[in-house]
């Protein structure tokens, strides 16, 4: 079946502009996660949802970053007033519902590469 | 807070040989999961293998196996019969179990080069 999809795959924007990054999880997956990955480093957690509820947003760097998942499926990560330091790969992942040993595994999308000029 | 350490920034192996990538972690939790993810040049994140802390048996997936030493908090990945397609950056990751699951904590990564 289809995996996690993200759009756009690449985004170039000017400093000060707002951007919205979209994630479409694997069908039936109830948990959705956002991570940010700098070049040459491991991904860092931003936030996650169970259905439409945002369970943990402790990794969002500041109040310019927000995320929503209003219908429990597609999610949008929004960065307002972008800065050059926001340039990174933004990754989305989802995990299935169900029994222990199944729901813990996260499947990643291809990522959105954001460049702020 | 949990930390994950990969002490080998780079490793290399000859095609068809075996290589082991190291990972250590620090946690006070008893219920957790450990993962290895592969990131090829395309920068996809591909799950390689997972291990539940409550299982003593080491996980295996075809040519990939782990050596999970819970007391030592060590979780190494062994790749047997290495292939050119195994060349990638490999990340070790930790996930706390129970009802608080969600946040994966990643190590810094190890770049694996496979020589023909």
C-alpha cells in the first residue's frame, strides 16, 4: 500500500514568509509525528498526534511553529515568519493502531526540504 | 531524559564481509524499544530492525541482526554479507514504552561505506 506522503518535497522561501508543510499518513494509522533533521544529524522530535489530539508538542522550538491535524488524518506543520535557521529537512512519520509491539513502530515519509533565504 | 550515542561517525566494509555498528543508550526506563533506521543517499528513512526491551532474544531480519545487551545498555547492528546497497547512514533510535510512547530519540548516525 501507499506509504507516508509529504508535500511539497522542496520548498524555497524568503525570510519572513510563512510556510505550510503537509503530511498524509499511511491509511489507518492513528498516530502521526513530526521531526526536523539538520544535515548530517539525526532527526529531532517536534510534536505528535493521536487521532486529532496533539499529545506532545514539547519539541516545537518556539511559538512560530505550530501543527494541526483537525480530522485525525492529514496534518499540517506551519512555520510563521521563517528564519534562515529554520532551514532543514522536515519529516513526518505515522504508526498503526493496535496491540503492543505493533503501534510503536514509526514509518517515515520522504521529507520536505526547506530552504529559507 | 534518554540519550542515544553512536560512537562511530564512519565505518567501511568490503562487499560480502560483515560489519558491526555500535549504539549505546542511557535510560532509567525498563519498558522501551530500540530501532535501527537506514538513510541512503536519497535521504529516505527506512526501518531496518526493531527490538523490544522485554524480549531477551536478539532480533534478526535476513542479513541484519542485533546484539542487545540490556544491562550494558548496548544495541549493536550486525550486517552480514554486505552489499553495495547497504551503503547509507544508519541511525539508532530509542522509544519509551507504555502509554507515553511517541517520541523517538535518535543517535548522531554512522555513515557506512561498502567497497566493491
